[in-house]
C-alpha cells in the first residue's frame, strides 16, 4: 500500500494504547494508507488533546480527529484555545469532536448536568465564535464567559464534529456541526437511521455533515484464528456495553436495551460479559477474517457512513488488526 491517504477506512487507536506507543502507531497508520486517524478521550485512559498533538507531530499528512471530549470536562474557552493551537500548528489536519461524555465517567468527576444538550450547544456555538476571533460574553448557562477572546484564534475554518447518540443530539449536529462520529458498538441499523436523521436536520445548509462510524474491531489475516479474535473482543465489548447502558445504540436491535438493563442491574460488567449473546459480537463490532471484515465494512458504507473507522480496542490485537485492515484498503477508495 502506498503512503497516500486515499481510503474511506480510518483507524482509531484504542484507549488502552500506551502513550509512548502513540507516535509509532500513528506513523504506521499514515504509512499504511488509511484515510484518517482518530484519538479517543475515554475517561480515565488517554488525554485526547495531548494524544492528538503527539499523533499530529509524528505524522505529515493524515487528518487526526479527537473522538470525543466531553462538553463538561473542559470549559469551552479552554477547549477553543486547545483547538486553535493544534489547528494553527497543523493546518487542515485536526478534526475536533465534542460530545456529552459517558454519564458514568462524568459523574465520577461531579460533572453531571441537568441539560447535557444545553452544554453541548454552548460548546458548539461558543467554541466556533472563539475560533473565529470573536469576543464572547455569556452568563446564566452551563458555562460562563466574561470578555473571553483568544490571542491566537484559528487561521482557517476548523470542522467540528460531535459524538452523540440520541435524536436531539443528531438534530443539533445537523444544525451546527460538520460531522457526527457514531460511537463504536453502533449496529448497521442504527447507522442507517442516523444518516437519514442527520440529512433531514441539515437540510438547507451549505454543508452535508459527514457521518463517521467507529466500529470496535479485532481482525486477523488468518481465517483459522477468527474464533479466537471474537473471544478476545468479548470482554472489551462487555466493558463498553456496561459503561454505556441502555440507549439509542442498542435500541436499534429488538430487545437489546432490556437485556442490557437487566444484566447491568444484576451484576454490571461481569454479568454482561458472562451472559452477552454471542451474536452481539457481530451486531456491535467486526471480528474475524478478511472476507467477513470486508462485508461488514461495506454494510456500514451502504448504510450511509462517509467513513468507517476501525477502533483497535483489544490491546493485544492492535498490530494484527492494523495489518489485516491494510489488506482491505484498496477495496474502499475515497
């Protein structure tokens, strides 16, 4: 594969990636020909902004996204400052994403709010204004601003993505953002429905927001190891299912929300891992050999994804998953 970034397939480095490995893996992703590189901010794993800076500094061309910072964890003024800094240092390559944050994790920091949608709207509106060099004054909302203006605003229009799940968040994305990062664990049915909702919400705008679908993966180039990689992915999926809880992602699959709620109530992660149906691995992730992976990626693209980003969520499977995914890139050009 050449070093050009021409594929509709990207990579998200898993949250368990050691910080000292980010630069090396980022270079491998770029040199492998993937179209995008995304960095997560899952609390309390990697610092997404710092990690994105490492990735940008280690690469030359590939766009690097942040998926996603919570709208409550950083004040929008500080977030705008960080975004402007990276966008000026690496023009045209930084793709910041803002979301609500996993409720269980933000609650650990005492950052639960009555109106997550208000917090997200404030971020999208005020971050955009600050990046444009405008002065912001605002009180009475989730975040206050008193004569805030950036000394070094952005010198270009920075595309802002959201990471949301529900209909209200998708509608807000269509209204104010350039793209939506669909969480890993999203089944194809959810992606198709979200594409339609996003297009409806964006009707009348000059831009059609991009839909980037993250998919938890554990791939192999050796079909004989397909069952092994599926089992390796099982505890990782159980962890995220237990952390996310019932909601729109699982609502696309009949009965899934009820099963998730019941398992969490009876024992949390351990019960989810023990009782999660085997078929959920194929509904909420991609695990297996090349032919299986190719068909599953195509199904997400057919459902309306502009990009499919493989999330290397199994620590011991990162290298093999990247190697297996590289073999598929020619099948999914821009």
